[in-house]
C-alpha cells in the first residue's frame, strides 16, 4: 500500500494525497479512484461534503495555527 499524506491548509481543507479508501457514515464507499489528491472539508459549510467546495472562504473559517497533541482523542 502506498503512503498517504494528509496536510492542513491555512483556514482551508485537509489535503489528502495517496491511494485511499473513503467511506461515508453508513459504510458506503465514496469514489476517489483516479484522483491523486482530494480536499476534505473541515469548516462544515461545504455543499459537497466530505469534499471541500471553497465555502471556508465565504464563511470566514478560522483554523488553529498548529495541531495541539494534548487535544487528541484517547483510544478506546
């Protein structure tokens, strides 16, 4: 399996590069084949969720400047 890289963008989406399989909340596979990079919404305003449609600019989404490891969810 190839490496998957996820990057955040300033006040924008998560950019995901690599061969991934994406599933929705009911377990249906979301087509991503043939796409070298996808942008996933993190502002919540996209009309094409889970993909970004640029709505973060319109709604003024402000992300944290850096990741906060102390806020990570605990494994169950």
